[in-house]
């Protein structure tokens, strides 16, 4: 079976690796290189780096619209297209071209958490289980018929980062089963009335609202770790948060309490306090609140924004 792979970030690599070892991979389609870092140096996506190291043909079209990629499709003639976090909606000519259509590996138990950021939103929402779903793609946003699901429990210690790593591996397992049974699977329609949406992470998503409960705030901090990280404003400077735990206390939302060496820095929230354990002050590295307090301080009674 000739397979064309479409993906971009690190999350896609485990699936791509399996395909290189078990199928005839005719090419990789990924997003164009983008400027990164202070020097704005053009950097290739992780999928491109992986493919080039293995001499796999790489395509980086600026657009897929108006049959822009059709000449390459006709040259490659894939039997199947596998899509894992590619970053663009596929137009009909792509969806309809391969014999076996286009299969997507999505990082949630569909129809829950359709959209761009399921890895973060499942943790931020306080879910206790997540997983991956392979589906037959259609023209909608993660609306296609489901093929195989695999579940993963979310522990209280999990973060967006740890869920990313676990689901990347689980996604490759689900893809393997899907490809190996491609002729025998019976697609299952999604319940479109019960879907939830995982929109892109924005600056607003990351800004801590101290009127929320301690559990909600701590879930937000876990879900957005290790990047892009939750933050609050202190004296007009951005302070990012790496770790926090909910606690009991009587402080106004956002009000700083007296530092407790054994617990951390208490900040008032909607139903008690949140103890900050790790923070990243503007222009500095992530550090424990204890290390920060050795040479700095927060004013007790001050209100964080």
C-alpha cells in the first residue's frame, strides 16, 4: 500500500515512524518553514526534519486550495493519505483521491474535543480520561466517521505536555491497527449533538482568572504546561506559572497571602486559595517559588491581575 503522510509537529512523529517501517511511504506533506527565535531564523517543522533524515520526499505547499496539490497527487498516486496534526482543512479533491480515502489520527475521544488543541483542553476541563480516535475524514472539522478508539486515563499529575507524549505513542498504535484492518473496519458515525470544541490556545486562554475555583485554576495551569504556560500580571509584568495546588483560606480573588515555606505562595481564588509552587518571572527561567522568594518578594495584600 502506498501511503502519503500529512503532518507537522512533534506529535505526528510516532505515527510517521510507524508508517516508514510498515508501509510504502511515497511522500510527506508538511507546513512551510517558519521564522523562530530572536533571530527569526527559518526553521523546518519537526516532520520535515524526520523525513529528510530518511530521504523521504517532502512537500510544503503554501496552499491546498484550487487543486494546487493535484499534480503531485497524480504523480505520487497514494492508496491512502494519513493525516496527523497537519494544520489545514483538506479540500474535497484530496479527500476523494486515494482508494482508501484520508484517515486522521485525532488526539481525543471524538466527538469530544474536536478542534485545534484537544491535548490542552482535556486537562484544563478536569477530564479523567482522554484518548485517540482514528477517523475517515470528511469536509468538516473532525466530523468524520470513527474507525478505532483507544482510551488513556488522565492522572492528577498529568500536564498538557505529558498527555501530548502519551497520546503520540497511543496514536501510532491506533494508526497501526487501522491500517492493518483497513479492508475490514466498519466506520461509526459520530454523535454530532454531543461534541465539544477545543479552540486554539490564545493569550486570553492563558490569563488566569482568580475568580475561578482553585481546582479550575490548577487544571488550567496543568493543561498549559510546559507551553505556552498560564500567567498573571504583577506590577505590569507577566509572570508565568509552572505548578500550583489548590488550598483553603480566606483571601479575595487575586489577593496575595503570606508566603508559607512548606506550601508556597497563597493567592486568593473563587473558593479558597491557590498555592503557587513554580513561577517564571518575565525575562527569567522557571524556578520554585522558594528560590524566587530568596531574592524577591510579593507584597502581602497586593492584588494580582
